[in-house]
């Protein structure tokens, strides 16, 4: 990044007038970027502030009035977590997301390993076929899978969501990981084979440890994908007690269409985990999302 | 499926305990779980939905063969899906609006922000700010923006700003004339960060000598933008555009939470129509037909992707 900036910074301004000229010529850039920054920050900030305002204040004045009448409360969070069931929904989101992330991680890694390093007939054709499956919309599965799951009772617990999320995550995971595994040094893997290592041994002791960045990127992408999903949960979680936060919030919207303090608190409960992931694992996160650009 | 049962073949690996003995089992062991899930949960349902789309599909079961009726009705007799006239309307038409305006605005704004950001010290910060909505659930983005659009001059941010100019509160999401534009703005807000980050990486790949040479020759920044930067990152632009187009075809959460397709049915999109027809309305054959239309819209992109990776796969 610094290298790039160096190329755009030309000769240092020598005189005061030169410096002023440069500042003025650059000021439109600063103004536009400043405005863009505001447009991208202020809506979220406004909701964040609202989530801590007493609802009487929220109904009377805009959130920007906290500048003149700073009154804050955590009661909105207490109410949505306890009385409105967002606490249970938070746990549901977690119970849905963790297995739906770990299962495809394991299954896709194994398949990607076979496609990269185990020779078998039609291997490359099968890989291209999986690339084609990347684009199958989840809607294609709704009716057949609901029919398939209904007699099993899986729609009444987390099972249907786990299975559906895992299956629809596989093409992307296999695609991403196979393309990463194939770049690992061939000599290393051949040497291990000559030393008598099994495929499983090579997979576990060489391929996986060397592929942590790609696996982390896929894991984060899948975690956020499931955590943030609304549509699959609407279809495959057919009992209130198991529904994730995204579904619970839409129900709150139906009941409290303009209770913004409550809705804001609920929205931030959904956002908190992804924001923590974003701020702590930003590098893998961006890689994951960029790699996801083919999904 | 060839995937499910790989014949005994050549393998580079020796046998291992976990692979269950003979070397030909290695591929099956590693591919098996994925192959089984893909066949049962993706490939079989694709054919099931395709077959159901030619059926009435009462109760989600095959009840009565109706030929192309569902498709004919979708494109000619369902104003909620497509109404040709002036102006056209319906879910499919709304997708066209999204396709044109969401895609081009994301790419254009992404390019502009990426180019401008390289010229300031706080480049990383501005990119992080614009990228942040990528982390947020569409459900949360929808609530953030319902609040921004809230039709009250006292508490809705946008209407408070309009109120300063003496304009009365506008119900952006409550009028068929404005609702789709208001939604597209939110979609763009959510996706520009993606375009910015990808295009920014591409722009940094442009040799600084090229840009310097243009400047020395007297090109101004606008000319450099349109005549040098845009042509030189045309491939990343097409990759970004394809991703955004896929987003448009799959767009659901934002619509469901912000407007539930309303007012009336004026902000429906195709993925919303599929959900609505199949589940709350219980028209399963009809819903399956919409899912198949979605798949057909994605097939050009499947071909694009397979072509892109065929060369690489064959080299291995």
C-alpha cells in the first residue's frame, strides 16, 4: 500500500503557495471521500445510538438529539433478549451456524484433496461439474428438500438447516480448496508418498496444515453466510423455538413496526458477532469474501 | 453419478488404514461424503423441481400434469411476475431494474472510490468503512435503512434532512413510484465495498509508469480514469459485474425485510416471488417453475465459470 502511495505523491512542494495549491487541488477528493465515509457510517451509527435511547425519547426526537439530551439505557437490549426471545434466538443462530460451518469444512476439504492429489478417472470432469453446481440457486432445493425432510422431523429441529446449509456450501468449498491445494509443492507430497505415507496421512499432516489461510477464509465466509442467512431459515426451521435471530427480527418487525429502540437493539445483536469477526480476522475475512466472489 | 462410484483407477497414493485397504478406495473415501450429499441434496432436487414445474404440484406432491401451463401463466398471465406495458412492472421487471442500476452503480462507485482512495493517506480506513456492510446481515441492513427512510420529519434521518429544505415527509418505501429506487440505493450501499476492494487491488496492478507517462503527456485525471484505468481493469470489472448479477438474481432477504414485496406487489423480485408462491401461498408447481427460471437465468454464468476453469483443470 505504501509503495502505491509513493507513486502518486510527486515531488515535495517547496513553497507555501505550492503547498496551498496542492491542498486546494486535492480538496475535492477529501470532500467526496468524507461525504462517502459519512453516508456509509451515519445510518449504522444512528441505529446504534437508537438502540441505547429510551423509547420515549426515540418516539419524540431524532437520534441526533443525543447531542443535546444525552440519555442512555440498556433496557432495550434487556427487553429484546428476555421478553422478545432474542436471547434464545441468539443461541439458535449459534447452534445452527457452528455445525453448518464445521461439517462442510471437513467434507469439502476431503473432496478437494481427492480432486487435487488422488488420481481417479474423470477427475477433472467431475471438478468442472462441481464448478457448474456452484450456481444452483437454493430455491431449486426448497420444495423437494422440504418434502424429503418433513417425515423425518428434521424441520422441527436444527437438522434440516444443518444438512441443507452443508450441501449448498460444498460446491464453493470444494472449488476454493481444490484450487488452493493444487498449488502446494508437488515434491513435498511425492516425497511423503515415497516415504510410505498414506493418503490420509498426507491429507492430515501436510495438506491441511499448509492450507490454513484458505481453510480459514472458507470457514469465515461460510460462518457469516449461515449466520446472516434469513431465507434458508424461513424454509427449513419450521418451529419458533429453533429459529435464528434473522427470522425472529422479522417477526418483531411485524409486531413493533416503529419501535425503533427495540428493533435497533435486535439488529445489533445480529451484527455483533460478524463485526467481531470482521475486526479481529479482517485479513482472512476479506480473503474469504473475495474468494466468495464466484459464488 | 460417476462421482458416487469411482471405478478402480490409478492413484498416486499407497494404501492407508483409514482408506479401508485397497488403493482404489482412496478416491471413494475422500469424495464419497461430498458426492453423496451433492447427488441427494443438489442434483436430485434439481430434477425434482424441474419435473414439478410441469405439474400442478398440489401439497408439494405430483398431482396433475399441466405441461407448460405454469410457464405460460408466469410470462403472460401473472402481473405480479411480469406485466408488459408502459411502464412495465412485476418481479421480473424489477430484477431488470436492479440488474441495470444496481450493477452499474456499484461498479462505477467502486471504481471512483478505489481511484480516489489511492490518493489519500486514510485509504485503508475509507475502504474498511465502505466494506463494513459486507459483514452485516441483509436483515440488519434492512432495519438500518427502514429507519433512515422512516416517514417522519422528526425521527427519520432522510426526511429530517428533507424537512430542512421544507419538503414534507416522503414515504420512500410506501409508494410504488419510489420503492424500487429506494431499495436499489440500499443494495448499492451494501455492495459497493465489495466492488471497491476488488477493483482497488486491480488498479494497484497498473504500472505507475503508464499513469506517469499519461500525466507527462498532459492527460487530466478524468481522461486518465476513462482512457487508462477503466480499460486496464476491464477483466476485474467483468468479474465484479458477474458477481453482482448473481446477487440480483438471488436477491431476497433485503426485499423480504424492507417491504415484503410491497406496497402491494410493486417491489417483488423473482426470488421473492418463488418463496411467496411456494410457501405462504402453497402453489408448489408454480413456485418450482420460478425456481427453474432462476436456474435458467444463471446458466450463462455457469457456462462462463466452467469455461474460465476448464483450461486450468485440464493442465493438472
